[in-house]
């Protein structure tokens, strides 16, 4: 293992020719770890893959026997052993999530380390560098302590099971003392106890590998987050230094120094934005798995009445930003809007063509004739109700019979059906507003006069189209898997028949009143499968609609920021700081684009706020009841897999309706960043006043809400998942 060279940090003199952050003493040890794992962002891609793939494959040779054992314990209903084995298995998954997340964000981390070099070059005096270095040194020291603690815990974890084998050598008895592996494993083709030392060495290496991955990735986050903290601290110090010199009346270059403060603060904010995009999804998975590890370990400790020591790692990230410069930016918005007529419909554009086909298919295309829409929509809804009605009849019967197990089992599918109807009827009832939105899309694109401006808008719009495509494919895959898992027994009856028919199960529990669903299994199964596909096509269409139009709004805000930067650059570089009449038109165009984006947001919020409120309420109940249903069927592995797919799809759906709102919030406030980082201080006062028109409104983020009660953001998604866990516990108590 590599040590941390903190001893030479105090005597470190920074060279001007440093181009790689890993040449700095604060990052050198981290660079060694990342290089050996194949995730060094400056490493050649081939070398990275040559290191990473063998490492992951070898890791799977140890994890696979562990998961085979867990599967066996589930089948045998040995819950004590399952609770004993799960923490190690989940910890292994955490390490893999960490590693693959860093590799998939390799370009972003390279960007971050380049930011580190740029940020350090902005420090002009030794005192400024010392402020930054002190906090960077704290991060390096914290990472070093973290690594040593986890390596010590891992060493104890490995050597404690060796106590009995060592005692057999030192103080032999008439019989071999009991031996135990690090984990319960099943190698299938090898008896792990007969080949104890071979299996033990293999599992020991797997444990070392898992911990090295965890400490490397966590050290990476600790160190670079402390760099961001150092940038904020340096910014605060520079502000204090400049204001003190101004009070002494012996300082020149005031505006240049204040501009440098803004540059440093902006660099720190950009660093944070990139870092946040690198780790947000990984943190979500890790925190969920970590909570599961802790809960399972606590349950096992309670069942076995012993104290079990488990290491738990957490990244504690605190970054206190100095509240300076804030009072410099207080403004009012007012602008005139020039309306342009649309030339083509938005569905003729490649970003919206697939969406248009889906919306036309289900009868909610806003440019579709009303008669054609109704001719498509009514049969679709009626057909869905032919499947929903038997579900609700069955649900009503279980409620009357006070069969709470049946109620928890039937409710999720019935509520999902209700969500799909709410979605499609909301879009149809707001058909004129969505037509208005798509006309806004054309008008917004017509405001982009240069290929560069259009490329900014197209890039963000393309991100939305890609996200919608991934979302559709994931839900199509999930519903197909959900259907085919229910067909497993009937298919096996054909391939390997027994003396009796294997148990059959429909996709949902239904009651057709005048038809026995088991005697007519295949007609009912086909009908319910078609209803499931109809439900999913409604959900993916409406959710794709929201994703794509929200990302267009994000693109408008991004293009507005680029327009401001271009306008100020043109004023300073090409016009020498003076503006003619055409120059003022460019600033007016910036205001018009921002106004277009705000108008688009206002209409979009009206379209979706009530629908979001109903969806979020139903989704919370669906997730909670599905989790209860999963626990109820824990002794039936096939049903567990099917319900796990269903629960994962529900959480993914909840995440995907929150993610675009988060992106809109971030893009709407980034307009202020673009204005701040432009050369606004070198343009005439009249133009500055025109920029002031945008800033106050941009300081107020555009947030999509569920009727004003719930914000559609990732933070709210996390709160919702926690609430679902609380409801899950409550429902379990009611069931008991």
C-alpha cells in the first residue's frame, strides 16, 4: 500500500510547469491508487481497460459463490443465514458501484483535476496559496486516516478466522478445531472446507480488493471535495484582503481584484457542479445499500445475540461558502416580447419525431384532429378498463373480507393502472396548452441566429431525447420480463412435463365474475398482458413528453447564458466597449430568449402540477405496498424476482419524473452564473441595466411542483423514498 506524503507538504514549493494534479504531493498517493485500479483519469484508455477488466472479473470469481449461497438460503428459507450473508454481499456491490461510477465519469474527473490546476494558478500570493494548501492538506490527512482505519479493520477481519488454524499448528489437539471462511460461499464444483486454505486465500484477496476499491474511491472524493472547500476559503480571504486595502486607501486595481474574486468563486461553483454530477447517482445507490447493510447487520446481531463488529464508511462532506459578493447583485426584470410565427410543427424535428409517433398512437398529439384523437383514445382507455375492472373487483372483495395480505398484494397493480389513466387524461385535457408549448418550441428555435447558439440548444434537447429513449427501453424491458416470468411454469410444462400441471399464476389477481380465469388461463393471460403493455405505453409516452419538453426549457436557459457571454465579448472585443443600435438589439434578444424560457416554464407548470400531485401520492403508496408484498412472498423466489422488477420499475419511474425538474432548476439559475462570468463590468451602463433586467428573475429558480406542495427535484425524491420506507414499516405493522 502507498503511504501519504504529508510530511513534505509544508516545505512544498509549487512549480509553474505542473500540468497534472497528481504531481502535487496532496494527490500523489491518490494517483497511485487510481492508476492500479485502472481509473486514473489521465491514464490511457487501453491501459485502464487492461487493468480494470481483469480486476472486475477476478472480483466476480469471489462474489459469485457468495451470491450462490444467498440464493440457496433463500430457497431453503434459512433467514438467519441469509441475514448473516447479506452484509458482505451488499458491501461487494457497493465497491463495484463505486468503481464503475468513477470509470464511467472518467472524463469528468479529468475535467475536475484540470480545474484543480487552474484554480491553483488563480492564487497570486503565498498567503492565498497557503489558505488553499491548508485545507487541501486537511483533506489528504483525513483520507490517509480513513485508509489506515479501513485497512486495519480489513486485516483484523481476515486474520481473526485464522486463529483456529494457527492454534492447530502451535497447540495441536486430537481433532481439528472448527474452521470458518471469511464469507459463506458455495463454489459448486469444489468443497470449500476440503480445500480450506486455497479458498481462504482466494476470499482474502477478494476482501483486500474490495476494501482497496472502497478506500481509493472514497479518498478521491474526500480530497477533491476539500479542494473545493479550499477554493471557497481562498475566495473569502481575498475579499477580506481587498476590502481592508480599500479602507487604507493604498490599493489600486480594485475592480480587477474584485473580478478575480468572482472568477475564483465561479471556478469553485463550476468545480462543485461537475463533482455533483459525478457522484449524485452513485451516492443514491450507495446510501440505499449502506442502509440495507446496517439494518441486516442489526437484525442478525439481534437474532444471534452476539456483538458483530462491522465497518461502516461514510463520506462527510462539509463545504461552508463565504457569503460575500451577494449584495452586489439585486435587480428588477422587465422586457418586451416580440412574437414570431412558427414555420413547421415541432414533431418534424428529429428530437421530437419519435415522441410525436407515440402521442399520435394513443390519441394525445396536440396537432391531431379532435375526432381522430377521440377515435384512438377512447378505445385505448376502454380496453384498459376491461383489465382494470376485474382488478378492482378483486380488490373490493379482499377489502370486504378484511384480507390484508390480499389487499397489499392487489393494491400496487390497481394503483399503477390509476396512475396511467391520470397521466393520459391530464395531457388530453391540457391539449391546447401542449399545442401552445410546441409552438413555443418553434418560436424559441427561431430566436437562435447562429449555429453556435443552435448547437447549445440542440445539445441539451438531445440529452432529453436520449434520456427519454433510455427510460422507454428500460420500462419496456421491465414489463416484458414481468410478463415472461409469469409464463415460466407454463413454458416448463411444455418443455419438461410432469404428471401434473405446475402452479400457474396470472400477472394480476383478477375476478372476471362470469369467467373462471384459471380454466381459461391463456385467453385471460393474453388479455392481461395486452392491458399491461397498454398501461406501459401510456406511461412511457406521457413521461417522455414531460422529459423532452422540460429539457427544451433547459436548453433555452443554456442558450440565454451563451447569448449573454457572446454579446459582452462582442461589445468589448469588437466595439471597444461602445455599443451602437444593433448592439443593443443583441442585449434585447437575450432578454427575449430568457422571457421565452420563463413563459414556457409557466405554461408547463400549469400543465403538470395537478397531475404530479396525484401521481406522487399514488406512487408513494404503490412503492410501500409493493415492498410489503415483496416481504410477504420472500419464500417464493420466482415471485420475489418478479416483484423486485416491479418495485425497481416504480422507483425508476419516480426518479425519472423528478430528474428533469432538477435539471430545469439548475439550468434556470445558471443564467446568473453566465452573467457574472461575462465581462459585464466593461460594457456601458445602459447595457448593464439591460442585463440587470434578467438577473433578479434568474435568481429565483424555476421549480416544477406538485400543486405547490412538493418540488420535483432529486432532493425531494430522496425524501419521498424515506417516507415510503416509513409507510412500509407502518403497513407491515398493520399486517401483523
